[in-house]
C-alpha cells in the first residue's frame, strides 16, 4: 500500500467516525528513484528509524523509513544530497522547500 492509499484510508475512517483530528507532524517518505543508498539519512536520523535495504535500483540499496517511529524532525530530508526524501503530512500535503531551508538555518545556528 502506498502513501496515498494510506492517507485515503485514514480520511475515510475519520469521516465515518465524524472525528476531525488535529494535523499531525509530517513523516519522511523516500523516492526510490532518486535514492542512491548513500546512508547519510540513516546516519543523521536521531530516532534511528531509517535503514538501507537491498534494491535492484542500485548497488548500495535504498533507504527505508519506519514511519511509525519517524518524529518528523526533517533532518534526513535536509541532509539528503539527492533530494530523495520528502516530508509528507497525513493529509497528503508536502512541506515546502523554504521550510527545509529555514529549519536548516535554525539547526546550524544561523538564527
């Protein structure tokens, strides 16, 4: 099941219950076509929810993210040199690149 199907499923469940939940933090999603398996994301992840798994796409493998453990800190998306990781909210919207830049500056101590 891909991310869009999961989001649609959760929306339908919420609509049936009539419950509107607050917007949760975004979680990391890997674009396997862009991922080189370099492992930078796995190295910088503070919750150790990223691992490199074997893939036929390249020799190194691709990143796999355990979305249950992902806290939405954005560090993996900020540090990925190939822009293979995006932060996606439960409602399907994506974080804007400007948000990544602001967080990077804050993280590096520029603000």
